C-alpha cells in the first residue's frame, strides 16, 4: 500500500512539474513579429608603422613579439582626415571602415615621437 502511494505521489508531482515547465517555456519566449535591424559594424582601428605611402593608399605594418608581422592596406580618399605629417616609418593609428573598394581610412593619426631627454 505504501509503495503504491509513493508511486502515485511521484507521478502526480512529475506531471505537475512538466505542466508548469511547459507553460513557462511558452510564455518566456514570445516570438518577435519584426526581426531586429542589422547590426551596424563599429569603427575599426589599426596601429603600426607606415611601410608604403602614396596619394591613394597607405600600408601599415604591425609587429608583435612572437608572431609574424601583419600588414594592412588602406585606401585614402578625399574624405580621409590626416592628423600630423604623414611619411614612411612613422607610427600611425588608422580608423577605417570596410567598403566595396576595401578598407577605407577615415582618420589617420600620426603618433608623436618622443625624443631622448
């Protein structure tokens, strides 16, 4: 008799749990009618030394200890803002966006060099 009572009690508790969990899952995740707008990609940055420079493109190389050098080429447009005197072998930080013609530099910031005291 006790065994039958325990089995019935366990069955009722299990059925109640399943019913509660089923209702919670249905109400917890409402379906959105319109999908969320596409994510706008954040601005990207790349820092390193200028290795090649022309009026329409700039190549910047970054060297990290224990890894191979990484070169990145950016397109320079009439909208690109250049802050500082741009020449070969200077340290720069490039803010860029990726477009149809490749990575387009929006801002090129020439890093100041520190002279020995």
